[in-house]
C-alpha cells in the first residue's frame, strides 16, 4: 500500500449544495496504516470511493466536535460493522467524543441488538475503543507517532492540529483555526501541511447566501485563516507541500482554483495543492500518485 493522502471532503462548514463538495474528512495511508482524519458528512462514501474496504477500518482521529468534522463518525463505524468489520477500531478525539459514541449506540440500540441476534455479529460497542486526548503525544505505537497541538478556534477550546509521523514521513493537519503562529513550529519540516483556508472575496457572498449575516461573518473572521495566512505558516515551517483544505467558500462559481493560488502565492512559493473531493496526494516522494494534481 503506497503512502498517500486522499482528500475525501474538502469544503469548510456543514452546508451541502447541489453538486458541491462534502464537508471535512481525509484518509491518510502511512506505514501500512489507514487513518481517517475527521468524519464530516460523506466520509463513508468517500472512503469506499477511495478504495478502502470498510472492514479494514483501523484508526480514526477527530480534530474537534463541530458537526462538519464529526457528524458521520457513528454512521461510518456502523456501516463498516454491517459490512463485516470484526477487528478493533481506535477512535481518538477531544473530550466529548466518548459521549457522542455512547449516545450514538444508544440511538441505534434497536438495530444493534437485532443484528447481534439475527446476524451473529460481534458487539460493535466492544469493537470500538474511544481515547479522548489533549495536547501532546496521542499515539506512539509500531513506528507511528501522532501528536496534537491545541489551536485557536473560538468558541471551541478543544480543537487540535495533528501531526502524523512514520518512517521519516510526516503529515500535519491544521484542523480549524485562525492564524496561529505556533502551528509553524508544530509543522516544522513536514512533508505535507494540510491547512484550512478561506478567501476574503467569497466571504461576503457566502454570508449573504446563508442568511445569518453578521454573526456568521464574525465567527469566520475570528476562527478561521485566510489562504495568505496558511501560506505564511507553511513558509515559516518549511514544509515540502502545502494543501489548502476546508475551503470557505468551496462552491462559489465565481471562485476557482486560480483565485486560491493567487492568494496563497503572496506568502508561499513551494509545492501547492488546492483540495478537491477525491484528490490523491502522493507521500512517497518523486512520482506523482495516480489522480494527483498539483499547482
Ligand atoms: Zn470546520
Ligand atoms: Zn470548526
């Protein structure tokens, strides 16, 4: 299995629009492990389309409990279970993740109990272990290291950037955050930095379309980063590739890839990928992976 990153859902925020992209989720395959990062709506569809057997579900990380990052966590695991999942799944998330999971299983109790009896499946509640983490090292096993950095995403306080390292390769996810300089140290020398981004031009039109105007705009400005700011972090960190993800706006017909590139080029001159659902970014160096597109 080649090391790769697949951007499954590339838009920021929970809204869905006709033909538009899905909320946040990614698949990172590194050192033989398949790691799901965030479980926004569409994650199950995205994983299947990326060629992952749901029975092979292994590790899941949740950066924070906003719905565009966690809404489909339960449905993903449940769908994997009905597809024959019989091996343990480790879920790592901020405080509150265990509550989400227990309540999900409670909401699905009828279906779970009936399948245990009717289909003889292992108990889904025993297959899943939830680990709630804070800042620092989250995982250190079999050559895989995962560490977390609390970022700046008010009013959510438990929101964590994640750094995955294996065999000399490293990938960092910024999670949702306003411009946060400590991310540059945290991302130092990473092969890939996946950073959230928004474009100033699109915010006004997005806010008008969504209908709760001023409050939404205030939230976006206080809690998210402009593309130029993501580029600044990437430059200060000296990463090998910057991936702009969690795009706001993601589905404005007046904004295209060229606009994102123009904004980020003010602060970042290195390798660049603008996320799109299903896009594959190779991690082995050299040859581009199939389906990969870069700019
Ligand atoms: Zn988000
Ligand atoms: Zn968020």
